[in-house]
C-alpha cells in the first residue's frame, strides 16, 4: 500500500503579493483535507520578520505541513549566485522546521530575445547545483521545478 499525501499550493491565495494570505491558505487547506502546502521562501522570510514564530504554530495548529519552499531568481547571473545560494541554505533549513523537506528551484521565464544559449544553461546548472549542495548539507532535497 502506498502512503500518499496530497497538498495544495498556497499560490491560489495570492501569497506572493500578500504574504499574510498564507494564514487563510493554511486554514483552507486543512478544512479541505490537504496534508500540506507550499510557498516561496521569501514569504516565509516575511512571516519571520513580521510575525516571528507564528507560521510554525499556524501550521501545527491546523495539522498542515509546509512540504516545500520554492526559490526563483536569475540563475544565469553570476553576480546574484551568492544570494541565491545563501537564500537556498536558509530556506532549506526553514522548510524542515515547518514540516517539509523540499526546496524547489524554479528556472527563469522563457526568454525569446535573446534566446538562452548553452553558456546560460551551464551557468544555471552550476548555480542550481551549488544550491542543491547546500540544501543537501542542511538535510533537505533540492528539486528543479518542471517549467
């Protein structure tokens, strides 16, 4: 028998623009019977800055896990690689304190002009691999979002 648990993304509640909406997302996910949810790492940063400790209590109180945090950025820009790596490290730790273990790496948007080239993809892979390494060291799993 498989042990399958299903979650729902908090994006439905516009948490990227309004991080406080995560409260409603968690409540609704619990009421609908979902086991977990996901959101962007910077949303968790907002909660820790504006409402320290509340997010963990909210999740526990509703029996919902933050199964995944996602990270997006300009993976091909070497000047922001250090920030992406440090954010990844912080969020790999954070997701585990909130009940999950996945750090999802989201590639950039499709770009037609100029189109991505092989060097761009190599830089993206290098930075994502570095974030994957710090996530592994923190005990989390890094996975690429299938865009």
